[in-house]
């Protein structure tokens, strides 16, 4: 999630495109980012050593989703950098696709 970065172009993370204006520097979600109880269930994943997107962006979005009653799961990893995707690495973040599958089953979006 990337709601408060200072760059001037859209960011793609976790399947969502967010503009830099999506959060403010005081960790408030921008009012133009619609988060309602109709927002789809969301899985957030972030590496704390991401040099592009501060983890605070994901935290702001997570809190907004929780407040709206949206099913959300968040995983923070110490290492993984930016744009780690599906590539295999020595870090635990490599296992995130399995976590998504399990989570989708627990919220009954994916079959058992």
C-alpha cells in the first residue's frame, strides 16, 4: 500500500495502484481514497526494508480498512526490499503466496 510517498507517479503494490497523495505525513488516510464496508477483502504485505514505500503507508491503509469493517490481513517482514514479487529468496517473505491462499480459504473466497 502506498498512500503517503513523495513521488509524482502511481505506485503498484499488492495489486493496487495508489497515488502518492493517498495518505498524509501525519498518518491519516487521504479523504479521496474511498474505504467503506464495500471495499473488497484486502491482504497487505510489506517488507520493512523497502526503500521506496514506507511501512507507515500500509499501516494507515490497514487501520482504515479495520475501521470500515473490511476483512483485512497484514504481514510485515523485516527483509524483502521493494517489488519482491514471486521470486524466491532466502528471506521468510518468500512464503507470502502460501499465506494468501490460506487467508482466502479462511474468509471463504477460495475453496478448501
